[in-house]
């Protein structure tokens, strides 16, 4: 079901105004300060899976019991099931014919008790049509009460708490991994030792997943359980150079990864359900994990969620999840804030909104120091272009936040930067203090072909090349002049087909060209450069890039450098 929305009122710190998820996606990242209400959204998901909002009064808000609100799209199947084709009356005529006017509408129902749904409202294209739907109250109540109104109906919920551990355990009949990690040792040892369970789920599937996340830092050759002298079982991991190491002598980060992967690969077999029937919540996975390990774990979990068709909810204080997932079409970031009385949530829809999120996360330069490589750009619109072009040119294999990080320097600030490896540049701040792996992309700012780039940019090119980095100066005036001509033509044809079209030359501002085509158009987008970049990016294909030789040449260089930073092999020829 697409377009599913889930909210709650009066749950924990959520007040009377419903809060939650405007839309549920495969991967849902929940960010915010401590005690803002992130865990309340996880509680909301858990209650929706249970279809039971009967909770302890300690979880009421201001003495009021919680209500869940489920919103989804009405389908033809819903109408045919709930509006009898054999019934009619003088007011609405044939029931089913009348009901079909609501196909495509958004219907909201409430979950106020165990499994019981009640019709609340329905709207069509933003217009409330609740009164019209109530002309056949039983029928619309039946639509609201369908099991498929709840995306999570019939699914299994699992949760990994922020406070978690894996400890040696005595043999037990229990076959589950609890929120805090208890039971994990027993589950793994049973898969390894019980004839009724497939040991390859641990020996191969879990081990392969573990190595996917830890490579290239560590390669584990074997995972097994051994019984201690006090009869408790303990997990051991074998590394080539270290031999067998008990998990109790390993770090908390390794335990977190094992727990997360066990929920995905072992729990479905124990529950006798496919992974697609699971909803899994992970709280603060970043605890005790190095940023590089976080990136690989989050990337692995997100890939599994999309490919296997289950749902993930992540609460985090780390910027890593945002860096990796904020441009993933299957993911969303939900920002939770608290005003001292109640929590409020909102989906982060546009890049510019991320600034408030990042302020809450208190991101420091250390996040960039640990990036595999840094691409220095003039501003947000350049980032949109570069990320889109890199994604297309690399076939989606190179991703910001995973393989590189973007930093803005702003055109006028370039004179204060230096790539002098000594760090002693008299007239600049060494960019190597942020990250030694650097690429710098600059507008040439040339107005005619004969113009030379200024001395600051010439200095930066020389210094970057000296350290083996990339210096990319646009062949035209600005980065917008790299936009393939076919993309601009598609954009104009789709939105401004009646304007007088005269394509800009390589040294003409694209905004000046748009202004000449339609008065006010250029001025509008010069104030909304990231928006224009997003629109151009959505229309761009790899074929467009291939047809633009100077852009293709620079992308070849840049992608090769990023692969070098990440020790990735060159791709097979396209």
C-alpha cells in the first residue's frame, strides 16, 4: 500500500495534535535532541503493528488515553468490497456507483481499541468529502475497518534498544532476541547445534553479512559457540591472525552489529515468516560504532529493507544516517522537536531544511575529518548537480556520506583556503586539516573564452595537483553551463514551452538567458538555485552526460579519484 500515514495523539510526550509519519517509507530515520520524543514514534509503530492502543496510564499524555490515526488511499477493490452493487436508494442511486467517486481519496480512520477501526474523515484532492461519504455511513465505516487500512497489519515487530549487550547465557527454551540483546547467544548457539535448525544461517548467511559490514577493517573466518566451564554458552569469532576470540573480549560495536544482523537473518526463521513481514526498529545504532562502520551498517540495513520489502525505523543522534539516506528515494528523515510541553514531528522535505536538523545534532568538524574524501563546492546548488552527476556516471555506486563528503567554501571564501600540505600557508587555511583526500570544483567565472581564471584559482589548482587531488574548473562560466543542452531543452519544453527559447552560450549566465526568454524567470531561479538544480537533475540521464564531452571527462576523473579514496575497483566498461 502506498501513501500510508501513521500518527498518534496523547501518546507519551505527544499531545492532542496528532504527530508521527506523514508517509511511511522502507527506511525511516528519526532525529532530534534527547527527550524530544524519538522513542514515542517507535512506540507508535509498535502499537500499530499490535493494532492495540490499550496502554498503561503512565503512557497517557495529560491524563488522556492515546489514539492512533491511519491514513491511506481508497482503492477500487475497497469500494467493490464495501459498497454492494446490488443495493441502491433514491438518495445516492446505486451504492457501488456512488462509492466509486471515492477511489483515490485519502481516508483516515482511528484505532482506539484492540483491532477496532473507526472512520474519521476522507478527502479528495485536498477537499474534505466526509459529509458526502457519510450519506452511506455503514459502507464508509466498512472501508475504514478493512484490515489493509493498516500497512502493518499481520506483521512482526522487533526492536533493538539503545542499551543492549550480548552476554554468555545458559541453555534456555526461549527462542527470541529481546530488545536489550538477551537471548542472542542462545539463539545463535541453537542454530549451530540443534539439528532442527539450519546452521548455515549462522555459519554462512550471518557470517557473510558480518564481513560485508566490517570489510576491509576485519575479516571473520568463522562464528561458533562454545560451552564454558560453568555450562553457559559464549559466542566466539575467528580471525585469521588472532584465532578464536570470545565475544566478551570484543567491543560493544561488534555486539551491536551482530544483534542488528541477527534480527534480520535469524528472527524470520524463528517466527516462521518471511523478512517482508517484519517491522524492525533500531535505537541509536551509532553507540560505540566508528563512523565508517556506521556507514556500512546503515547502508547494509537500508539495502536489505528495500530489496527484501520490510520496514526499518532508526532513531539516531548521528549525522551518518542523514548523510547516507537523505537523498535515498526509499528513505525519509523525520525531525522531532519538543517545546517543553509536547513533541512535534515533521518530515525533512528539502535540503535547506536540513540545517535545523544538523544544528540539533551538533555536528562538528570531526565528522568531516573521518570522511573518505571531501569535495569542496561553492554552494548548495553545486552539491545537487555533483551528487546527481556522480550517481549517474557511477551507476549509483558512489554516494555522498558513504564514499565522500561535500563541503561548501563559497566563492569569495576560496581566497582564504589553501592546499599547502605543510599547513603553513600565509594567506589561507589548509583544507588538508579537514581531510587529506580533497577535490575542488570551481566556476571559471570567464565571460569570454579568452579570459584567464584569477590568481587565487590558479594557486589552488597548483596546490591540489601537488597533493594528488582533483581540481576541476568549469569549462564554461559556471557549473550551470555544464548542464547538457538536451536537459535544458527538456526542462523548457515541460514547463515553459511558450517562451522564446535561445540557449545560453558557454560563457553566458544561464539566469541571464532565462531572464531574456521570459522576464522574471531568471530572477526567480537565481534566488532558488538548488530548486533549479533539482529540476535539471531529475531530467538528466547518463546518455545526456555522455553527449557532453567536457562534463564526461571531468566526471571520469572525479569518480576515479573517489574510488581511489575508497579502495574500490574500477568498474567494468559500460
